[in-house]
C-alpha cells in the first residue's frame, strides 16, 4: 500500500479543515470538498482498517450527494462512488 501514514493523516486533516471552512451554508464547492474528504478517509481506512474512518467516508460521500442538486452532472458519479464505499465496507 502506498503512502506514508503521516502523509495520509495530514491529507485527511487538511480535507477536514477545508470542509469546516465552508461552514453550514451551502456552497457549490462543498460537495466536492466532502467527496475529497471521503476519499481521504477511505485511504486512511484502507491503511488502518478503522471502521470509524469507513463510516465517516460513507457519511461524507452521502452528504456530497445530498448537497448536489438534482440534475447536476456530478450527482450520478457522486452517488456511484458513495455506493462503492458502502460495498467496500461490506467486504471487510
């Protein structure tokens, strides 16, 4: 598996900070930021096998899907990635 755990931790922290900076208001970048956070959490889960990371990755992806307007071209791919994360978790 690639990536030093320190780098993975730092990337996850930076993504969490980016999501936090958007606050509670809806902004067109927030779904993308949540999606990126989900990827970082999934990467950390792949390395450490901490189920909390997998759960949070799925929640981040679900929030990204929920915030993406219906009919937006990114909604369907975001939903597919979210479902992929769920199936990954079921294969543990």
